[in-house]
């Protein structure tokens, strides 16, 4: 991790140094460049990575190679410099900004991991000690129940764990389904399928995807959000509740307006951070 933190800035510094050297070798008066451009490149070359993005002027230079020079640049010199910008300098600047974003994520992730490394080691040591005590005293942590069930039921159509229980259950209701974890759903799904195979069996799942933000018990919001894909059209009927009986009208209107704008803003932030592009590439 320390090696990653040490090595990650090198790519940025090398790219910035390469661009500065090209400008120097061309004998260009940097006073002809838009304010802040050379300072930004120099900053990437000399300083440690930061999350400080480019200024408005630098963003203009990233948008188009035509925005690099000031009006005071002589016509003859402007033509020569613009040719150099279009030929390679503009691409060099784009690559520098790409490296800066990538480097910052690696650098900051390494810093945060190293900062909490001692606590992580302590938690691991505590976990090992608890496991050893449970083994010596023949005890079992309740939190490990789901993983044990998953192991016992692996590759079995009718797990023996549910054989007796399944004979007496005909209807099932699951409340707060948004708090269900993937492993819980995998375990419980076989019992639910057994119930649904019976005549006159009626089963109900209740939940609110929006409440999944709390991630109780490793709840996976995608389970409820995509529940219709887990069953055939004949097996499932989705009924969204349109009326809130718990809150006053003003609170409901505020929540609807707030979350509508929050979603729009979040999508914009994700798109600006190239996250959407990364997922599309996968």
C-alpha cells in the first residue's frame, strides 16, 4: 500500500514534466498562454496529488485547443504555437488531467487505508480471538447462521433444514424486505418456492427500496428493486402503495420534491466523475 502511494504520483509528474519540456524546447513565451494554464501544469509536476481540479481557464483549454492563447499573442507566433498545440500539446494536457484523476483516487485510497491499518489489524485480531473462544467452548455466533445455512443447503433442491418446516407452511409474508441480504434471500428462496408450489398458496413481500440506504444487516436494495425478474408474470403481482398515511401533506410534498432533485443532482455528479462511462465499459 505504501508502494502504491509512492508510485501513483509518478505518472502525473512525468506527464506534466513532458509537457513543460515541450513548451520550453519550442521557445514559447508562456506569457502568451491564458492565465493559470502553465501554473496548473507546473503544480502537477512539483506538488503531491490533491483533489483540487483545474480552474475555469484550464477547463477552457481542456475543452478546445483554440482557447490556449491570449489575444496579445502576435499573429505569426500564434499560428506557430497553435500548430504545436493541435499537434500534441492539447492531447498531452488531456492525458495529464486523466492521470490526475486516476492518481488522486489511488493516492487517497492508499492514504485512508494506511491511516486505519492499525484499527483493521486490531479488528482482525479480535475476530480471530472470538473464533478461538467459540471453538474452545463449543459455541456458535448467531451472525454466522446465514453462511452456515448456505453451506448446508448448497446444491440441494429441498434442503433437509426446511423439510419438516416446509410441510407446515403454506403462506409466507416477509416485511421490511429491503433489509434482506443476498445470502438471506438465497437461503429463504427455496422455502418460498416450496410454498408457492402448493395449491392455494398466497405469499406477500413488503418493503420500501428507498429505506435500503441504511444497509441494515447487509441489505441489498437490488433484491426488491428487481424482484419482478425473479418470478414469472403468473407468479408475481406488484402493487405500489400510492398513499402515505403516516405523514402530513407538507412533509410528503417536501420529500417528493427533495428526492426528485437529489436524484437528478446525483446522476449529474456521477456522470461528471466518469463513473457512468466506467460502468458502460464493463
